[in-house]
C-alpha cells in the first residue's frame, strides 16, 4: 500500500510502546499468512525449543484465498529433483501440528521441509497421492506456520477478541509489556 489505512494508523497509535515479553525479555515474534488448524512449534520449524513458540489451535482458515494449493509432478521428474527413488507406496509421518515430518517412498525418506522447498509448496501441511505416473501434492495454509497466523488473527478479531487476547493465544506464556520496562 502506498498509504496505510485509517484503521492501521489507529491500531499502531493505540499500541505504541507495547511489546511482547517472555521471562523479562523481548520475544522474536514470528508470523505467517495462514495456518492449517494448528500453528507449528519452534522445534518443527527451527529445530530448537522456544517456550513461547508452541503449537496452538487456529480458527478454520479455509476461507483464506490461497489456503489450498496443488502441485502435480511426474514421479520421474520428482525423483530427479530429490535425487532419490519415488517407487513404492507413499507414507507420511506428521508432527503434532499436522505438518509433514517425512514423506516416504517405500524405504526412502524425504524431510517435509525439503519437499516444500523442492516443489515450492505453500505450506508443510500437505498430502501426496499418486495419480497414474504423477504425484499430486496438495498443501493447506500458507507459510511456515510458526507464531501468529495473520488470517487466524483476523478471524479472531472479527469474532470480538482484542489484540491482547490474540497475541497471548499465539505466543504462549508471554506478557504484554511497555517497551521501557520488563513488567506489565
């Protein structure tokens, strides 16, 4: 946008100096466009535990315009891209958030994040099914899934929740602080 909306200006002004803290320190506030029933935990995305970045439920975000995306690729072309065989049954292991941990072609395991990168999938929350000599990947949600879901926050605001309620939902055990202090 060339100019922020009046609502955006009012929101920025009303929250000026407000920050999120965990254990007396500013948090790293991750966010993504849309989630698929649950957000991801820091362990899933970053490979490390961060206490305020846990998996939490989100409202039904299927109304998000880019919520469902599909990619069709021949099994042979996919094998070349991932440098592995794509024969055998497809099995998927999932994280608790519903995101793909590993995709298996028989005994060959491919990490979910590698499939997302290789195929430019919109989310690590995906399904994979064979359709003849092709494999069809259908992803749900948009982005990493870590932290605040922007569309989920929008839906929660539409249902009457205020910004504080939304933030403490998406960022576990945080406190709303004044930027000049570590207290509330």
